[in-house]
C-alpha cells in the first residue's frame, strides 16, 4: 500500500493554490452547478481548466465534486460539465446520484468514480456493492469508528476516504431533509441552510422543557492525533472539510496535517506541537474540537451546546477596574486582530484591534471600547477572551504563499556543437521535452563554458521546477550569447510543462450524444393511474388498525410494510413486506437472520441502503426505499438493473418531475410515491430520544424524536406530508404511519378514501 493521500478543499482558485502550496496531494473542487457546496465561490469552466492544469503541472491530483442529486431536466448540463472535465483530465468525479454513476460508467468508462459521503456508505457490504459496480473509492460516513473503518477497508477492496478535520453533520450525510423540508433549501442539492446550528428546546413526553441550547450543533472534528491509527487501518485518503473556508484555513490545516503524516512515515509515531494545535483552534473550530465518532461518541463529547459559530483560541480573561476594561493575557495584540469577550453562557462581544488596546505590563492590556459594548460587558461581569482572527498569522501565511514551491526536479542535457543548432533536452519524472536555438559562433575572446551554460539553466524562478542533474556537451572555443541560452532554457521548460499538462488530456472513446439524455427524447409510455396502496407501520397495534380498515372497507391490492424486529414477536401474513432501518452498520446487519425470514414465508423486503441490498439480494424480491434518493429516470433504471421490483421516489420531487419519471419507467417496475408521512428530517447516531420526546424550534413548533429499530434517532417534521390528489403519478400510493398513534390511523384513512377535509397541519412538500 502507498502513502496515504492528503486531500484538501478548494472553494475557489485562491484556496486551491493554498492547498497545493501547503502540501496537499490532491484537492477537490466544485463547478458552478451540481456541487454540494453551492454557496462556495466554486469554479467557472475556464477556472476549472486552469485548475486542472495547475495541479497536474505540479504533480497533484484534482477531483470534481458533482455530488448533488440531479433532476432529469438537468442531466444534459451535468453531462456537458463532465465531458469538459473528462477531456481536460480531471482525476476523478465525486458523485452522489446513482443515475449519474450509471451514466459515467457508460459514457466515461475510464473516469474514476468516488462515491460521495452523501451516498451514506457505512457498512462493508455497502462498500462491496460499489466496488463490484466499478466505483474506485468511497467517502465513508462520518459515523464510523476505527474498527468499522478497518473492517470496511479489509472486507471490500475499495479505496477508503475518511474525513479527518472540519465541520461535522449531526445527520448521516445524504439522509438529511431538515433544511429541504423546512426551508426548501436541500442539502442533497448543495443548499443546506444548517438548521442544526439553530437554538432548540428539548421537551419531555409531557412537553416540559428539560434543556435549551444548540442541542443539534456538533463540534468540529480534529483527528490529528489519530493519524497513525488511520494509516494503520489502511485508509487511502485523509479528507479535510472546508470548501466554504478561506485560504488561511486551507493553508493552516493542510500544512499541519502534512507535517504529521510525514512525521509518522519518518518516525513511526507523532508528537504534536501545542502551537500547531493552537493554530487549528484559531483558523476555525466549534467547541474546541472532538474526535467525532472515532472514539467515545457520546452526546456530551460531540455536541457544543453553547454556540454554533467559531470558538477561536482562548487567550485570557477580562475584568473591570475603575470603570475601565482590562485583558489579562500572554498574547501580544496586533492591529487587525479580532477578539471575542465571552461570559459563561458564551454570549459575546466582538472587537477589532485597531489602536484601541494599550499594553500596561507583560500580561495586562487596557481596552478602549465604545459605551454600548462596554455596557454589555458590564452585564458579563467578567469572563474569557478568545482570539477569533490573528492578523499576524494571516500576514505570515500571505508571505508563505507568495513563494512558489518547487514540485518537480528537472534534468538537462545541453549540446553545443560547431555548425549545429544548440539543443536542450529537459526531463522530469517520465516526461521529456526538446528545444533548439541558434548556431553557435566562433569565440573571439571568451568562449562559452560549462559554468556559463549551467548558470543559465539553473535560473528556474517562476516555474514549478528545481535543478536536478545537468549535462553539457560543448565543443572547444565556441560562443553562445547568454540571452540565447536563457531563451533556450525558457522554451524547453515551457515545452516540458506543456507536455506534462497535455499528457492528462483525454479524448472520448465514442461521441457523447448528450441529446439522447434529454427528457424530451427518452421513450415515454403513458401509464394508468394507481390502484395499489401500501402502508408502513411501526407497531403491531398499527398493523391491526390498518388491517381492520382495509377489511371493513373491502380495499384490496394493498401491501403492508412491517419492521424486521416485529416478525419475531407476532404473526404476520407472508404477503407482508419486511423493512429495515435506513442506517444499518455491520454490527446491525450481522443481526439480520435471512433464514428466519425465509422460514416465516416472507418473499419481499424493503431495503434502504446498499448494505441491505448485498445481504438480501437473491433471497427476496427487492423494493428500494426513498433513502436511495432516486430523483431521475437514470437512477430508476440503475436500481432496476440491480434487481429492484419497486422503487419509492424521493420526496424532493414535484408532481411534474414525478410524472416524467413514472411515465418513463418500464411496466415491470413499480413506482411508489408517499402521500401521507411525518417526514423524518434527519437520522443520527445520538440517542436524543433518551433525553426527551420533542425538540421545539424558535417558532414553537414541536419536532418529535423517535427511536429506530437499531436505536438510531430520527427527528420528525411537525407538519404532516399529505397529498390528497387522486391522480398522483405512481403505480403504488404509500401511507407511512411511523411515529403516529394507532388511534389516528382510521381517521387518516377515512379522510383520504372518503375525500374528507382534514383537521391536522399538513404540507404538500415539493409536490
């Protein structure tokens, strides 16, 4: 196994330069569309080409994050972007959408695919499926411990990428609808509004407040001290989060991880300098970091309840004396610094240092502060002082980044022969370039010497090259002007750079017929409206209520989805469909008894991730659930080719989009749409349901907390999704009663089937 890759974020060109100059082996970037960080600067087409060339000239890799869900009407534009990136030599595409995976394998067969963390891959079987499908690398879910990571790497054969630093989502990535449902800004589309960073109250079952804080806001992760463990676990790539961060963050984090990765390979161990850790605190952190789910993933260790913004570096304390404000610190302030005065509740007053801080002695500074902020500080009484921006550090980084590093060693062979054009060959790694100059003259006084030529060819400022081996074959008593030698060197270096860059360019193996992917071109088969209904229950009491209603109203051609954990406690029909959690780690999948399912006569299962697919394929008819995030016809076909008999489409689709997918689906595949549902806004590994029954947001809305079968936590939307349109474009109409009382079921079904008005708060979502 080779050395681990250090992969850095680049939200814009400035950050890309910072990453490469600071020691990144590779960078990941987004274009102006289809990037999961749509609010980053991102790269235009021209910038994308420049970025690819910049990285390749310096021997670094560059990956394009095209990692959002893509609608049918957008596929053409996504393909145009991929075609450009492919031809220009992008090293890999980071992808979430299953439909796009299928298209890339067909149209750009030799383009490596990296499965985005938005695919929610969190098990060995799930990683195995992607490996078998030809995906080169998987960016693992951040909810995995070291042993799980090790097992996935050992058991799948796929390259493994792990987030080692930066912001942590509270939900499993790719399974969060919080921002999408509440604000119509979809995290799956790169537009997350970060509602997890807002203030909430935690309520018990009687709706009494038990806590109020930023209960969903995780600390940033820092796995610097675990660099040796991750390398020994076989991780292929260390990923730094932060495409929304600036060049100072990118440089600092990249250079520090570079330092300790190299230290481990040199010494077999690392010793972290406190100053390096302080720099990481300073450039951005929430809550002084955690190790995420890597070690001891408790609520207390992961969540920073006091504030959702940058914590900065603690540098001292402040106090009042004779009505004046003093700071006690060993830090020496610089104009341009920004400091935060905070009390025990982390309420803060910010101040930019600008001639308003006077040093009184080695550790005491007096702060001249305006009356309004001084009054706020009086209410704090006393507290701590944090540095949230260091002008000194930023100036130091600017100086470092102004000096272009050398990335390749170049060897020269120069030939100066009587009566022949002077020649130069330049070689770097396995690349070679050749250039010629004028015919040398007979020397009149001072002939050109080996040293003269060496001096000219050693002038490599402003290039990515540093001098290597130098050879010169010079005939006696000849003269070449220094300017001609310099031009020859410049030309051969330019040709060498061009040779390197061009070596990464590609041609399509066959013409890309983009228009064949147009939704207007695809075959369209008009289908009849649905006559089949399905019902998801989470308890046996709910099951009985649904059965009673169907029997009483003589409604046939219905399916009931039942939880796997219930089949061992009650009797069910063999026609029922067994479902599992959206998230099932290796330890969860090991508890699934396939033979027990067969013995009980079950023939169909509702699968919710690729790990379940790998475990259950060949044993049962497979129904793919909404958690696969299917939003286009190509993802439908992809799932069908995997053996899907039914696919439940994403709730992030409009009626028109649903209709387009449904009409283009084959007759032997059922398309399912959910019309009643308390949408789960997120799923996470922390057991909030042990601390309370509801979250209350700023508007007073109650978000119910429930436990899944495998004790994950789901947060349900306060408003119920309810689509009473009797012409929903689908083969199967689903009612999902997860989180509802059994007594509510009869009223809901009567309202729908008898077209009565409802008395609950509802939303039609994207429909």
